């Protein structure tokens, strides 16, 4: 392995890329935390040693008087996506000597109270990472004037550091895949019926779904859309409702892998097989998706958290700097839950597996 020059300090992202793992896994391994396989821990340790990587808890470059604390604000604490983003943020904090506080806000009102001047964030933290939390230009200016730097994931505000994926493209990748397989009745398991956070992600993914159908010459059918509330139980109920339609779909696109897991449960309960009887695609590439053989659109979630935190550190160092959006890549990962639609036998109406 080629060693880095001593003049260039290796980062936790460098180690993760070299070891072919996430930044969260590197952080857990080097801090001696559980849930890391011994062989993986040994490989990470070897790579870190070869690259002369070490955390910098002293953070000598930090100016005096700072709290060395940041807060990560998320809409939900329980979801895999948000917990994985937080893991990426925490990995960079551990490297740079910052403490990390995690806060959940369930409504726009709660978010506004947190960002309001009367909450006095400046007394407690140096910066904030907002994960799919709406923030106005006025709120961003107020934070800056109070000495609190801001970085966002998803929602873009001003010239603050921002990391996001193209949610429209991610959805189109999923639905285009189903159309190319020959599916015409493609259902959508979407987000929440009522969204107290005015969440942009489901809107963009719904747009990608609709755009792909239009490009494929398929009309949008509202009867093929069910809310799944971004959870396993919601996905399970949504798939049941879709299968109970007079004319059920041959394929389903779920806006998240966790909803797709619930959809898989319903298929199993009805003795149906994903990829044979009904095709199913998710978004995320959750850790369990590979185990279940779920076709999905992969996004690099922990790395998004790390990039957002790295941008926040840069903003803390240079409060007047302007930053461009970092577009995190997405890619289709085809596994066993998708295939061409079943073939109907006209004389009996019975559906059979696809022809080989």
C-alpha cells in the first residue's frame, strides 16, 4: 500500500475508502466499539496504520472560546437512514475532537423554536447539521449572526455547506428499471399522508415516479399509490392494500427500503414471491437489503453525514466562506426481487412465472 505524504493528513474518509467500508464502521473499529467483525477490524487497523491515520482530539486548529460541540437535528431518531447519517457525523466529530448532540424535532413548529434566537443555541454549540429539516434564509442569517455555523443534508439554504442526492433521479432509476423489464402497472408506496415537517424527499421521489411513467408512456393512476409512512408496518399495510385492488400491480416501487421490507412481509404472508409474482424496488441499500435480495437504489448514507460534518467544520473555520452543494451519487443495485412480469394464460386467467 502506498503511504501518504506526511504533509497531507489522512482523514477518516481516506481510511474508509481504502478499506472499502463506511466511515461509521471505521469509527466503530478504531474506537473499540462492538458490531464490527474481527477480520474487518483488523483490516481497518492495518489500513489506518499504513496511512498514518490518527484522530486529532486536541483539534489545535480550533480557535479559543469555542464550545467544540455541534448538534445534529433530525426529524426521526428511530429510522435507519437518520441513525446512519448521525453515525457518519459522529465519526468526523470523533476525529476532530468535537462533541456531538443529537436532537429530534417532529414538527416545523419544534424546528422553528430550536432555531429561534430565544433558544440561544450560540451558548451551547459552534454549529448545527440539519438533516432534511426546513430552514429559511432568515433563520440561516440569524444563526450566522449569532456565531453558529450551519450545514444541511437535503434542504439547501444560501451558500451554506450542503450534501444531497438527486431524489428525482433516484426514483426514476427504480421505476425505469421496472418499465424496462416490461411492467406497466407499477405501484408506489410513498411517504406520509400528513407530513408535519413538509418533507421534500417524498415529493421529489413522487415526481421521479411520475416522470418515469410519463416517459414510458404509462398514465399515472392514483389508485396505485399508497402511503407507507417510511416504516416497516406502513409498507406492510400499503402492500396489502395494493394487492387488494381489483387490478393489482405487477411491480411496486417503495420510497425506502424499510417500507419495502414491510411489503416483503405481506408478500410472504400471501404465499407470493418478490421477483416472481410481484417485482419490488426500494431506495437506500439498507444493511439488510443485501440479505433479503432486495433490488434497490443505493445511496451512501453514512458518507453523507461525514461530508456534511466536514463541511460544517470548514464553515466554523471560515464563517464567511461560500459552499457549493455536494451531490452524493446514487446507483441501481439489481438483486432477486425484480424480474419481467408474470405471463397470464388467456383461457384461465391464471398467472404463471415468467418465461425463461
